C-alpha cells in the first residue's frame, strides 16, 4: 500500500547487544520505515546510549520511549510508543528479532483495510544466536545451510514468495506481537493493549480477540515479512495463569474496548 506513513515500534529490555543487531537490520531494509520508536520497558543507561548512537546514523527519526522498571509491562510500553507514533500504520517488532531485508516493504505491501497482519518468524537456536546478524540473513545459501544443520526452525519461511496469496482467519493461533502490523486508527479504536496484563504472555492474543470483536480479520503470509528470533532465556511466567483468565474473559465477551488501555497514557505521563 503506497502513500502511508509507517512507524516501526521495537520493544526492548536490557538487551542492548541484541537491539544493536535489530537496529542494524532496520538500517539495511530495502524500504526504510518513516520513523522507529524503541519502546523500552525500563532498561538501564546502556540501552539509551545504544539508541543515541544509532540516532546519529539513522536517516529517519529514531525515538526512545522509556518507562520505569516495575516488572514486565510490555502492554503499557507499547501503548506509550503508540501514543508517540506519527505513522498511519504501525509495525511491532521485538528487540530480539532481526528483520529480513524486505520486512518493512512487505508490511507496506500487505497492509489492508479491515485487517491486521500477523507476520512469521524463523527461530535461531542458542549456539547460532551468539553470532547471528543481518549479514547472514542477506545470504540465502547460508540460511539454508543453517537450516539443514538444525540451527534454524521454521525454515519453510526462508523463501520470499510474494506470488503466494495471503490467508485470512479469526484465529488466535500463532498470534505474536513480535511481528504484527495494523493501522493506528484500528488499535486506537480498541484502546490499545490491555495494561491489566503484567508479566509474560497473552496480551497480544487478547488484543487480537478485541480486534476481531471490532470487526477486523487476521491476515497472514508464510513467505513475506519474516523476522529471525534470536534465542534467549525464557521469561518468568508466574503471571501466566492470571493472564489466561484475562484472555478468556475477552474471548467470552463481545466487547472490543479495554478499560485500562491507551487512553490512560495521556493522564499518566512520564
């Protein structure tokens, strides 16, 4: 889709080395985003220094949105980034996911009214993650070799095949905010992410449920807009049972607006 401004929102927490590799991948996109917002869930000074270093070389605006470290609050920091974003279309990427060369161009091409787009990811194993950069992604034969050696999972996403048609559904299966795109007006209409979600898990699925209630469909494409997810230690999942209850509550409802969402940000500035 042409003539729309795209804001890329990258979530991060105390992982400046990974963030560096992700930002280098953004810099080398075939089509650059109109702006990049690093949504920082309470990192220390090293992450701020990393962002400031990249500001000097980024051709498009690079912003840093930060909140105090009070535990895993990714829903709230994404909402803060949404408030900051000036784009018509928002793409969410995690700070441990390196985008493929056509990542931004593909998101723009796949943007469609009445839909949100759910991208796919290739998983990089622990040993390869230590050295894996955008340089490896740019060479297909290297990727195929890594896949054959068992160092990459979901290798069927490695080929870029724009001629394959997109798929549409209203399923919560495979929902992951680490690679999602949607129009800003749509996420504003459902009041953004539900900030009742703290700790790892389900805030992205719950948003999808409310987007369905609002009338959107999920659009997917297995061979476009791919990112490479670097291995890291699993996040604490102590809040998962409570988050599952919040998700089920939304599934059982036909409401699409959450109470504790995007609109709370303006009354609670940093």
